[in-house]
C-alpha cells in the first residue's frame, strides 16, 4: 500500500493545514514500530466509527485517510484541505482532489506507550481531532472540545 490506507488516493495539499500534536516534547531516539502497517491500518478502520459520531460520518466527503511513519515525535495527525464549512457552490466542479487526513504511525505508537494507553485510543483521538478540522474547527476550538470531551473544563 506504500503508506496509504485503502480509503483514498494520495493527493496534493491545498487549503489550510491543521495538525494534532503532543503537548510535551519527547526526547528523540530511534523508534521501531510495534505493529505492522497493515495492523495499524486495520485499527484505523476499526476505530473510525468510535471516533466520529454516526450522525457526522455521512458528512465526511472527499477525504482520503493516509498513513505515514512520521518525521517528528509529536506530530500525530495532519488535516490538509478545504474544510467542509469553506466549500462553496464551486467545490467539486472539475477535478477536485480529496482532502487528506494523515495519521503518523510511529509517533502514535510512541505516544500510546509513553501515556500507558492503547494505540487504538490514540488513533481514535487523533481521528476525532483531524475530522474536527475537516468540519471547520480551528486548533483552539478543537482543543476546547477535547477538554470538554475529556472532562477538563477550563475555569
């Protein structure tokens, strides 16, 4: 599969770029994946319904989910494209490349290990984060929603 899930084709990036990042910088060291790419992609497919409420799944259009190793310790996911809220009547006319949501396998596995949680949970949270960007939420709005979801209400 050459770094891609079976969910879409590789595309050129356009529009705003948003990313899910770990809040703490992890000291760098050579990290080896704990699962195969196929196992990781299967987890993405399994966790997608757990990450995105059913009423929103049908609203996700023209988005390719990709998997790459990752080049930093803290970048877990990346949304690139035109958010659904910014798509006008012109969207989809002609050859419209899909938006992309890229999940970075090695940083996700490393995050799960360091946080003593499952890779599935980190995948689920990263999918939710990147899909929120697809629906037009900026980083501050996504972080507030994540705090609400996790019960960390700001004063």
